[in-house]
C-alpha cells in the first residue's frame, strides 16, 4: 500500500477499509537530498578557514587531504502538547563532531527512502538503537516514550573534509543543504594577545582617569592613549 508523506488516513485498495497510521509506533525512514556540490562545499570550507574563528591564513597553509560525501543517520522524535509541536533529535551513529546534531532535519528535499532511488549512495548504518535514543531523550529532555507522536530515521547529507595544519590532522563537515561548516576541534586564533591588550588598556585608562580630575583634559588624554592602543591592536589582528 503506497504511503505518502504526512498521510494519517489511508484507504485499502482491495477492501476499501479506512486505516489510521499510528506514527508513534512506526519508524519512517527519510533521506535529505543535498543542494550543494563538492566544489561549492570546498569553497565554503575555504571561506570558513579565512574567517575570524580560525588562525590567520589557515586557508593558505592548510592542506586538504580528502573529501567524502556521507549520509549520516539521525533520530527525530516529534511530540505534541496541545497545538504545540516540538522536534527532538539524537545522533543515530557515533561521530567525532558532535555538532552534527545541530543540522536541521526538516530542511532540504526530504524524501521517503527508496532502495532503487538511493542505490549506491554511501549511507552510514545506525549503531545507536531506537531504545537507547529514547532513553537519552528521557534522561536529557524529560520526554517519555508515550509522549512521542512520530519517530523518524533521517539520513542527512554532508561533506567530510580532512586536512592538515602544521602536521596536525583536523576534520570539518559541511552541511550538504545549507553549506554550514561544523568542526569540534580546529586551529583557532590565539586569544592571549587580545586579552593582554584589553587588560592593559583597562589598566592604563583607569590610571589616567585617576590622575586627571578635569573632564575635558581627561577626555583628551583618553584620546591620546587610544591612538597607540589602536595601532597595537591593528598589528595584533594582522599578525594573529
């Protein structure tokens, strides 16, 4: 019997019986089709490397070793309290980058899994059983299994990039739908120089304020002090 997405009531084509689909006791298997290609994903990775989160010139010095297209399994649990619907997700497989569970499961082209349509696609098998995921949901969110109105297994697409920086291996994933870059560990900017400048600036401005009582002279002194600090801060930003 064919089942369309979102259907709650069906009619048997043989006996014309009316049937109700109890989604709380059925696991639906969906696949999200990607909207970006490998070249676009690598471009987004390069832009992220050149951004403010990572160490300076990471996009220049990092050596990208490999790119792998993966369909990663996620559990989605839907609960309903009156007119309010909530979605909860749990990883259905172990993975080093835990931020993967922040990828939206409803975006992109959500399709029922078809062995013919998705043959040959690298789908990771779930190794977190449904009972374990439901137990996590209860322990972390306080949601008991009887509150779940729909359970889905959704394979989401992402690109797994492995790269090296200063002979250290790193990896990052790019969401195959939104292009968002996720990474747990990466070469981040050194925060010590920025913190040092901030602490020193606060100390100097405090001392200058205590030494001069006249408001206008104090403002002029603050302006003079700010000029060298601005120059030093610009140099630190360019270096780090």
